[in-house]
C-alpha cells in the first residue's frame, strides 16, 4: 500500500536520507518500528551517518541534545507510542534550553489500526505537541516530502526549536493486520 | 541475599558530596565537559565554582548519562563526565547499556549514592536495600566500574578513568549532608555558556 513511486522519484525513505545528508544531520538514534525499517536500514548502510538504537525514546532525546550542544546535528526516530513517553523531556530539556530535537514519528493508531492501545495513544500526540508549541507536520505525499523535511531541518537549526514530522500511513503504507 | 551489595560496600568510606565534587572539579585541567544531573548533585557542581564547560539539567531526571554520551560522540577528543544521583540513575539504567554498546573512550560516570531521594525528604532509594549500582553497571557492560574506597581513591579512579580508553563508572557512597549551594535556573544561558565553553560556538566577545 506504499504510495506509488514515479519512475523518476526515489522512495520516501531515500527522500528523507537525502534531506538529512544535505542538512548535515549525521546522528540518528531510534527505538525501532516496522514502518521505519527501510529508513533505518538505509541510514545504517550509509557511512555518513552514526546510527544506533537506544533503550527508551527519552534517552535518544538526551543523546541528541548533548550531541547538538557538542556541534553534531541529529534526529530521533520512533513510533507513536514512543512519542507518548516524551512530554517530560521535551518540556524540561528541549524547549526551555532551546535545543532543537527533530523527531520522525511513524504514525500508528489511524487509517486501519488494529490495536486499540495504539489508537488511543496516537490521539495524545498532536495535543501534546500543540501544548508545547512544537511545530509539527504530517507527511502524507511523496511529492511534498523533500520540501517539508528539508525546510523543517533548516528551521530547526536556524531557530533552535524542536520539530516533529509525522509519517502518515498515506506516505509509508503503515502497518496492517495480517491474520 | 544482599551479599553482593554488602561486599562491594564493605570497604567504602561514607563521604561528603560537596567535598567530592570539589575534588573532581580540581582534577579537571583539560576543559573536560561535565553534565550535572538534577537535584543536589547539580547544586554541588554549581557550588564547586564557575566552569564554562559545565551543563546543568533542570528537569529530565535520569538523562545526565545520555546527554554526556551525546557530547562524547560529538567531541571524541574531549573527556566528558556525567554526575548522577542514585535515584536518577535507577530511573534510566538502560542508558548504561547503551553507553557500554557504544563504548566511548572519553566518558566517565560518577554516581553520587546517598541511598535516598534526599531533595524530596530523604525517602530511601533501592540502593538503601539490596541494589548495587556498580554491580549493575558491570552487568550492563561497563567493565570499568568501581566503588571509591575513600577520597584519595576517588581521585585515583578519576585519573585512571580519564586516561584508560573506555567508559568508566565511579560509585561514591555519601552521607546525608545538604548541598553547598543552589544552581541559577536560567536554561538558555546555561546552554549557551556550555556551548561556548566546549568550543561549539566562539567565546563571547567581552
């Protein structure tokens, strides 16, 4: 169900990799997710990036904050339920210290979710981001993806503000129930 | 049942956090970065005197080690010290496993273990009972993990950690004396001063 890739256009994960490279975001930490797998594999195979898993999402935010203060740009990859563990670290570290944490969240809980726990967790995500005044975009279309990712990375650096890019099932195909 | 903890602590002196922190800071003569976890650990780092290479957390309990790991990855030629309390470290033990997996050569963790959540009324932490954080760190893969026997041993362990080529953890058993000061809570200034202190940005003009 992944969006049709026109012959001239690379798949979504390659668009993200190209934008990260162009903007020199070299550090990638994540708690894995099936939908993110092609992105994680692609980044891990590219020696430009340092890519590793953490035990919790807030740990990844801490590492990314330290790296940014040390002069190394990074992003954090997670799924919706992982984002739900982050309000404290965003409100007490990323936002008040003006440390730009760019988060890529693969969206579960909508457009064909089969796990009610995921569906409810997903509904807490945008209200939390709005309450913290963290900019967020939902990426649904391949033809808009490079513009959204590239501009978001630039703005995060220039304004020292965190941002979240939500990767919709419309873009990635999402995760579907297999009986 | 609690034998490992008893054995590990048998020869460790109970020390004073403000004194240990001052001894640590006095040894840092190569612009080492220091990440202060929250609470009294943080306050005593502040009270040990101004250093532009110090970062002071204000919340995000448990994240001193991850922040220090991020700095250590970004600046592999600078040594980085994480100061963390026992309650804080217990909240984020997985961070030690991640550090062991990355094995940075330039990272030292100092655990200030007073066996209590001192700042909230001295409620006992798990280390007041059976938990041993040095043993836990070894189990999670940080082989260079030791209790400091006394102040001189602490200083020796810091010197070894700084030159030993691998992540290290030093446990310090503490008494219950209050902190010697209180950190100024201005997050943007703390972050900016730290970034200039470790060379990410140029020093402030005048």
